[in-house]
DNA sequence: ACGGAACTCAAACAGCTGCTTGATTTTGCT
DNA sequence: AGCAAAATCAAGCAGCTGTTTGAGTTCCGT
């Protein structure tokens, strides 16, 4: 059973590795890439400074890993949510599915919220290389464009893409700005009752102009 | 004519003061409050490091002044735009007026854009004291709520306030995120043609739920 | 022309930054 | 028991951070 037996050394290594990742996400969420400090991360994670070099190579590499990790968590949640949509669903359902990962994170707080905030910050200050996640990112957006396109016939697809990016930007903003914290204090069903019409309205565009 | 004669020393002082302010806004816009460096500001402004202590007291005080200056420029523009609305104007007109300062800044680039970006960043990471601008800020939002309330009868005012904050957040996002730069490359009238329906749709909410 | 105010400047400061080093501990394998 | 790999640790490095200091320059009022 040597293969199933977990090596306690590697297990401990993984634990500090994950701790560093979580601490980095927490601080990236709170202060952005420029406001992150090596010693603040290691203190929060209860690790030694050199653990960063050992496990990741450098602070920058740790931040890149933390961002990539956060982005992947978010994209997976988003893709699942949109994929589980019924074919007969309306624009409001799409808006609700679109917003659900963020609303969940707002309710849950803790690391989920830190992950969402990190993702949102990346939307403003993107790191040099998005790495291998570009494909998954574009797939996610293509799925949503297709869903929305089926529900709003006659609208140019480039314009739909713009509207979706607006909606995504709005969600990111809500997660970062103080209004998000205010919103989190409200009952969850009211968040949805307020937010979904706004998103759906943005998707549809104002009726007088089309 | 001693009073009209400008003192060359004070004039030079004002020039370096303004240069520091502009340089600070430029860097605040690009990297946020955490990413701003004393020497980078003074180099860009062509000033000595101690000029910051002399004219503002500290780097933090300089940043506060730069932020306050940017916020005031923006609020004045916003208030003027909304105040000049015709009483018979529709929701799209309100949306267009609401978005105009940002669209102008996107077209103009340069310091105007830096000012808008600084304002937008403040919406995410607000400094401790907004100081004397809180009143002007709230006046601006009250004006807009009143305008929108007259155009959407029967909607709860708290919900209208939420929609306006969403619209403001979206504008801030557009100015900060890469999509803003893409948008700036398009012809100005297309920016408005795309953006105004989204904002107006968000103001009105989706018709099926509204 | 002279005193002094307004302003600028180079140099130095303590403190923090990310990172490296070499020793030390912990653990698994034979 | 003994060896080696994995992981952790304290200490120290050079470089940058914001701020202060005291001398320096420029220019107005008298």
C-alpha cells in the first residue's frame, strides 16, 4: 500500500503551499497586486519567508499562481452555472445564472469572496500572461454569447458581446466596491430581486432604442 | 499695480505644485494608491523629493489632494451635465448625460482620462476621509435619483438608488478595465450607441420583472 | 544694495522590500 | 541505525521606501 500511504513530509509541504496561496489571495483581494507584501503573506500563513522561494520561486510567481487559481475557480463555477440553463429559459434566468457565482461569494464571504475579489481586480490590472486560462475564459464568454443570442434575435453579435462584458464588469464592480458589502447585509433573495432586473435590462438594452 | 503683478517665486511654486498633482493623478490612475512612489512622482514632475514635503507635507497628503482634485473635477462635470437636462427628456437622455463625462474622458485621453481613472479607483479603495466632497457627492446622486424617479413611476426609490449605483459602477469599470481602451478606439458615436441602451436598460430594469 | 522670504536641492536617515544562504529539523526508506 | 530527501528556519544581503536636514539659489520689497 505504499502508493496510497501519504507522505507526511509532502503533505505538510502541500499544507503550507495552500496556506500561502490562500493568504496571497486574501491580500490580493484586499489591496491589489501592488499592495502585497512577502512578509505579510508569510505571517498570515504562519510560514517562513523562504517558504515562498521554496514552493513558488518568488513572490511574483506566488501571486501569479494565486491569481490563476482564483480565476480557474471562478470560471469553472461560471461555466457550470450557464451550462445548466434550461433551453426554454428567459433572459432573466440567464442573468441570474450569470450572477450566481458572485452572489454566492457575497453571501459566503471568507475565501470565496477573496477569490471573487482577486478575479475582479485582475480584470482591471491583468498580469502579463494569462497563461493557459485564456482558452477557458473565451469558452465561457462564447457560451454566454450563444445563450444570449438565442434570446435576443436581431441584435448584432458584437453588440451582445459588449453588453455581456458590461454585465461582467458590473458584477466585478459590485464585488470590489463598498456597495457589495452593503448588499451582503441584505437578505439574499433581495439581492437577486434587485440585481437580476438590472443585468437583464442591460442584456436587452432599453426598448426605445433597441 | 502691485496686486496684479504676479510674484515669480510663487508662480514657480504653483507650477511645481500643479506638476506634482498631475503626476500623482497619472500614477494613481495607473497603479492605484498602493502602487504610487514618491520618487516616481517627483521624477515625472521634474521636481525634487523634498518638494512634496514642502508643498503638501507628505506623500499621503499629496495623494489625498490629487484624489480630492480629481473627484471635484468629475462631480462638477457630472452635476452640470445632469442639470442641463430638459424636463421632457427620456431615460435614454438621462443615461447619455450620466455617461457623458466618462465618454468625453475616454475620447480625450491624457489628464482627463487619468482624472476619471483616479476617481474610479477611489470608488474601490476609498481614502479614510472624503473630506468636504461628501456633500457634493450626495447632492449629485440625489439629483440623479430625482431625475430618474420622474421617468420611472412606481419603482421603489431605494431600488432606483441601487440601479444608479450599478450604472455608476459600470462606468467606473469601463474606464478602468481594458475594455475602455478598446472602446476608445471606436468612433465616438458608436460608443454612445452601444453604451446608452445598456445604461438605460439597467435604469429601467427588465420589463418582465420590473 | 541689502535683508529676508519663497523655493529648490543633494545628502543622509531608519525602516521596509524581496531574496538568498547555510544550518537544522523532520520524515521515509533500506 | 544510518542515510538522504523534503521542508523549515534565523540571519543577513543590497536596494528601495518616505522623510528630514541644512545649505543653496532666486527673487521681491525696501
